């Protein structure tokens, strides 16, 4: 299988950059040096590295849609501050299909017309085994000029609670740079990972959470479906929680555990069956809050 050129050394083509840059109006001065909307013909490859991209954000090219463009398009001495990192995406067309992906990385060995897509983005246009695809069309698009809001995260669930915290997780959204977490409609934090622990809560209190993915330009997408949680405790004379459920431990029918502020009783033999996961409802009986 093909693996795209490795990011080993920098190669600048300053003369080519100057020849290709045009002034763009209507999308903000930050993008004035990028030829937004100019259609180009070139080739595409793919890569699946994980780490930090040239824009300074964490990326996983094996799991999220993004693009690395030639170093000839980058003009800032500090890539993190480059115009390309300010809401610029690339619209790619091949074989009747079109996708739009954010610029998050630099390809030092790519020519100006060569783009390096993440593995997942490449798969939406061509077979990975092809490796190098010529004759594609592509163009830079800016914020408000061809990009769409990121979809709502799915699978939002509560993973743990204490008297002073609530922990959440959800499925990662391709193209997301970070996530905004909302409690009762008010943003309480952001996180680069698909998980978050809110420590601004009180014991024995119910809360409602939603999450939204944020793109490389800082735009929040559609919010997720809500999940509710009640924190542990409250001192109201309720039944004390048993020992917390533990991943990797084996349970037998009749065992009781605490998880996400609830007491659960095992109804079957299990290991790693998360009590509040819908797939584990046949294994654990929810006996209410504790």
C-alpha cells in the first residue's frame, strides 16, 4: 500500500508562491494571500500519521478528514500562524465525487499542485491501493465559501461521576479540531479529545450536557443529543453507593457496583461490560441513584 511522503525536511519554493498568489476579496484580510476559488489540476496521495499538524493542532490522519498542502503555499515563519490555518479548506473533485477538507498540515515534498489527503479522506474518492491519483481538480475555499458545519457528535454518554465531577465521552467527529462541552446550554469547556470531565458541579445534583465539534477555524458545529447525569451524594439520607465498577474485573450474578451515580446489580457473568452502556442492559440491573 502507498504511504505518502514523510514529513522529514522543509522545502520552500518562495518564487512559486509569489507567482501563484492572488488577492481575494470578501472573505477577510487573513485569507488575502490564498488563491481561494481558483480551480487547479494536480494529483493526490494519502498518509495516516498521527501527532501534531503544521497548524499546531493534534491530528490523526488515519481517522479524520484533513489535507496537507505543499510547503510552497505556506508563508509564515511560524506555520501555526499561517493564513492557511485560519479557516482554509480544500475542495477536491475526482471521478464525479467531491469532498471538502480542512488544511491542517504541510507536505514538504509535495509540489504546488500535489495535495496529500488523510487516509479517510482519500478513501472517499479512490481506492487506497492506487496510492497516487493524477488528474484531480481542487481549489482552496475559505470560511463561508464552501465549507459546511461539522455534524453533531454521536454516542454522548456518562462514563463516571463523583460528588464533584461528571465525566463524558463521545464518538470523534472527522475534521474536528476540538469540542465544546455545554452544561444546561452554557459552554463549560473545550477539549481536543472526545472526552471531558466537568468539575464545576455539586453533589447530588442533576445536569444536562451536549457537545459540539469545532473546526480548524473555530466554528462550532451542530450540538449533540443531550445526556443527563446526577452526581454522587447529596447527604439526603439515601443509600450509600457500593464499590465502583472496575474495568477488567469479573463479576457474577448478585454483585453490586456503583457507576455514573447509580447502583447496579449483576444479573449475569461479565467482564468489561459497562453498566450504563445499552449493550450491557442484559448484564446489569439499574437499581437507581445512590
